[in-house]
C-alpha cells in the first residue's frame, strides 16, 4: 500500500513538473502564465462563545494562498479560447487545498470561450458570483479570517450563514461584457446523475458601475455543498451591495438574507464599511450585524466589527495587522487579532 502511494505521488509530481515546464515554454509565446499568492499570519483566534483563544501560525489571513496557470488562444474575429487551473495550498504546512477534502484544482478548473461582443462562458469548476460580490463590496476583500462580513457568511467557527462552497463543480458560468455601465454574471450547476440534489444550483447578479458608484444585486439557490444536510437540503440567498469611492476614502454597504427552506431559519445581515489610503498602505474598517430568525426557537443576534491596516512594501508584497471583535447575544465576547505577510507572484 505504501509502495502504491509512493508511485502515485511520483506520478503526480512528474505530471505537475511537466505542466509547469509546458507553462514556462508557452509563457514565452504569451499563451500561458503561471501566477499565485502566499499569505501567512500569526495571531490569536477566538469567536464569541468559544471557551478559550487559540494561538495560530496559519495561512490566508487576507487571501487564501493559491497558485495557478491560465491562458488563451486567439481564434480570430474577437473570439478566444480561455482556460484556468488554480489550486489552493496551506502555506503554514505545505499541504495542498484549504483542507483535506479539497480537490487538487479546487479554486478553479475550467475551459471556455470569450468574445468581445458577447462575453465569456466558462465550463468546469468555477468560483461563484456570490463570492465575487462578498469580496467586491468589502473593505477587507476576500479575507475569511479578519473580514467581519466574510467570517459571518463563510467561516464555520463564526456560524457560517451561506451554504455551499465558494466554488461549484460541474458548472457553467457566464460573464457578460459591460454595456452602459451594466453587466451580469450567472452560474448553473448540474448534478451529473439522476436525482442528484446538485441539479439546478443557480446563482448570479446584475451590476451597475457609474463613475465612483458601484451597485449590485444577486443571490444563490443552493441544493448541495458545504453545510447542506438532510435536515437542511436547500437554501436561498439574496445579496445587495454598494460602494462609493471619494478617493480620500471609500464607503461600503451590504445586505444579505438567507432562508433555509425546510426549517425556515432566516438570517438578515447588514454591513457598513470604509477603506482609506494612509501613507504607503490602506486602513480598513467594517461593522456587521446579523439577526437570526428561528421561528419556533428564540431569536439571537451577532455583531462583528473589525479594523486593520496593510502596509505595502512593493506592488506585490505587503504586511498587515488586523483586529476582530465578535459578540453573540447568547455568549461571551470573542477577540481575534493577527499580523501577517502576503506576497503575489
């Protein structure tokens, strides 16, 4: 068994090195590029209601580490073939994936067609438009460690409100061109088997961009994925977000509602946030409040607030420090803080 495992690892290593070699060769022709990001932090994590804090040297304080390769081929007439293969990894341990259940290319693995006039269609594993919105209208962007909005929506230890993974397999994603400031995105997941509850997973949004104003409304209908169980087979999510850039500062506001269809649990989440350039970096702050409506059980609320600063050493390297306050109405206060280093390549 050990010998078979060693052979499998050797084959995977050879395949990966072959891909990387091919990427380096093609990159010289401008067809394929290799890229990624490393983010590691040290800090103390304590959500509200947790018995004690946990000191960690962990990955993904601001952005989940990943590497990837992507490319395109010009087919003429404004049409191109596009592809991307992207893999998460844990920079604190060197292991692949965000966790042991991730596939090798869990961030994305798609091939598609892109048109100047008609937009882009991607087939395979795709990140969801809802993830895009929770990152776009957020001073802490995609952080699932220190963003008040994202820890409530996506992080299990903070109560995770949104069901389903941030990426969907067996999915088609459409990204429209922007016309008169308007654009749309849609994603549709297929079950690939009879009676599979992954069939008809649907998400999307409509967005308007006009000068400093950015507004979008979207949502998900999810029937399979992380947090979906027999007692909670499906969930609907509505999300609305807006931002306004004054140059000296940028304001953010969001609202999202979730409804678990069997238990009729509903949550209502509101965010107010701000980011501002400060010296060679950026100051970020966000306040999030959620009401949990449990119908037959007592309701409870959650308040999460965060502040942080990122200092840019260069265009590709920054150091950051963040603090997060978390309070359930039914539990004691939690305090989380950390300092980390992030590098893009």
